[in-house]
């Protein structure tokens, strides 16, 4: 080689990139070890709780509460079965129906202007009812978009098998998860059966957009991976790949399809995993304990549990709840 020819450049990786890779590998291994340790601790805690002593009073109260819940489900199932028989032309005299209509109880907060007007007119109401409006309406079977959030049910209750199966069909097996549901005549009885474990309401377009854009996750298998993984949905190419046959190619198409309850509504909702929401109050300091007490008082106004077979489905202002949990 002559001295005039330039020396060949070495194809080397910069040191800063090598350092970043080493740090990333070390961080990944530390996270894997931490996750493994947490999993082991969770298993130990679960095994320890199995051996925990349970008082007889707790067993009795839990059994009675579960029996009452089973009786409620039995009443509703019998009523819906009799409705079906009557529609099919069975003997009307042999079938007794407490009510042939379905009801929805809408509970909303009063506006400040309404409260001022009531004070001026001198209307007296109960202290608990001062800031809420209850409106009982008849559901006529018209398709309605609902956002359903799974919440903790009544205390000391083991969820009956039929109710748990419905929650599984709705993909609401975990607390603080939500899905979009199209309310119809056939869906109404299912929501009625699991009413103590859910909160429902009609979402606005802005609420749909905020929760879909922020919390949309799907199961997706990348070409270089062996199995499907849960990923954040932020790529329109994936949407076009999975839903292109239905004419949906971007996030805005998903939002529009959900809001309009179009022909591909079911494909879109099952393409998205259930939305995992935040807790309204988290932590155990004194301020958060006070917030938790206020939250329970607020829930007592909106969540009405009834063992009646003709009890209405309670519908709340879901947009306000989404803004708190999103």
C-alpha cells in the first residue's frame, strides 16, 4: 500500500452507543429480576392468605349475602324467561309478569342554576337528594352506546357463576376496566344481572376520543417475535393491517365507528383490549383516607342495589367518571 492512499476507516460502533446498550441490557435484567421477585412474593402472600383463620361470623355473613345475590339472579332469570314465553305465544293466564317494560334510572347532578332557583322558590328536599336528579324512563329497545366500567360489588359476596360468566363475556373480569357496549333488548337483561358489579353511562364523543387515544391497547404479534404481546395502539399501519377489510384505517375511524355504532362496531370493540383505568383515589395517607370516605358517600348516592326482578338499570354521568379515572 502506498503512503499516498488514505487509510481505510474502521467500521466501529461509537462508545456512547455501546454504553447505552450495556445500560439498557442491565436495566432490562434488573426489571426482569424485580418482576420475578414480585411474582414470588405475590404467590407467598396468596398461599399465606389461604391458611388465614376465618371467623365463623364472617363465614355466616358471606354465605347469607351470596344466597341473597343468587336469589336476585334467580328472580331476574325467571322474569326474562316468562317474557320470552309470552312473546312466543304461551298461555298468558298461566304466566304472571310483575312488569313487561324495562326501565333505566338516570342519575345526574343538579346544575348550580337549578339549585339557586329551588332555593328562591323555597322547595325543600332531603339533604342527600340536594345535588342529584333521578329520572326513571322506559327503555324502548333502541340501540344505545354505553361505556361499562367494572367496579367492586357489594361486600362479603362471592360472585355467582351466572353473573361471573356474563362479566367474562363482557371482558370485565378485572376491577377498574371498561368496555364499549351497544345496549339492545337482548343485552339489557345481561346488564341487569351484573348491575351490582358495573357502572354504566352514555359517553360523549370527546370522552370516547380521550379514552381511545390514551388507553387503547391490543394484542399484536410483530414479525420478529414468537408470540402476541400487549402493545399500545399508536400506529395507523397496524389498524389498517388488522381492520382494513372493514374500511377502518386510522384511529379516527375507530372513534367514529364506536360513536356511530356502525356495522363494524363489534369488530372494533373486540379488536381493542378492555381499557384499564386508574383508581379514583390511591394511597393511604390522611388526605387520601378522607377522599376515600367522600368517594364512598358519593357512590352511595349513585349506586342503588335492589333485589327486585324489575329494578331499573342505573345510568350515571359517565363522562365525569371517565375524566376522573382516565
